[in-house]
């Protein structure tokens, strides 16, 4: 996609602190060449709630989004250098960064949902690894969890709690297996499998906690 020349940037850092950009087909070569390493990425999977910074609302994703990670537990893009208020990969910055002009969001709104990059684009040729990603998506999809929550609740009781916990256990197991037997580093797991279900289960107004020595799911509103 053709992007107009950059407008003058005030270097306030606001856009960089709101989170790393989502990646698009135009950015594929940046990842494949290592200019943006895969361990700097994470995947927000289909069905997961995410803030649409263009519209300013939380929405479930219709299709997955690969984004650049934040610094530590913050949203600030890991390539943002706060002391200099500059970008560590400015010459190789992704499409969304090139399109963004905070004083006129027309261009970023145009490209925001255009040809998103997917894990399949990057991993389909990596036999065993892509098979693991596909298996995880089949067994741990947010669509499956939503169905278990919506169809297994009755008068506040989560009747399918055991099935949901089994999905969450498999999510944890597959991550550990991929580390131990495939040799994938920790930093790659959120790219391969998205964020852990133990972290994202809260989007269903549930939390994971121990009760009498075993893990249970509890309504967040019951606190």
C-alpha cells in the first residue's frame, strides 16, 4: 500500500505509549528479514476483546491481529526510546506507524483493517510449529470458551467449569511442551499462541483462583 510522505511529527510519544502497531501484509518482509524479530511480537486472537484506538471502544476481533509488544507490563511500544522520544526502528517502521498522523487520522483509519498479517502468513511453511499453532487454535479458541460460558451458565452457576478449566490446562501444557521439546524461547510463546488464557479469561468476567488446593473459576463481579 502506498503511504503519503510523513507529516511533521511533534515527537510527543503519545501514539507510541498507547501500544505497538498492528502488522499488515506490507510488514511481512520486516518480520521475515528479522528487522522486527518474532520475539518482539504477540498475537491477539480472533474473538479476543481489544481496544480499537481509532474508534475508542472495546471490540471482539473478527480476525487475529499481530502486534508489537509493550515495554514490561506497559502498553508503550518496546521500540520507543523515552529519553530521546524517538523510534528504535524508525527506518523500518511498520505500515501503521508510517500512516499515522495524530492531527489527521484519515490515513490510519483507511489502513487500520487493511490486509492484516497473520500467523499463517509467517508460519505455514514451518511444518511442526504451524501444526502446534493450529492444534492450539482448534482446542483453545475464544469461540469455544464463549460457547462454554454462554451455554453452561444457569442462575449464576458455571455448569461447564470443568470443561473450561480443561481448555485452560491444555493452553498451559502446550506452551510448556513447546518450550521443552521444540526449544522455543519464552518470548515467542505469546506470538505463537496469543496471551495465556489464565490472563485473558477475565474478558468473560471470570477469574482463576485456588480454592481448597485446586484451581476454580469465580465471577469477577462476586468480589
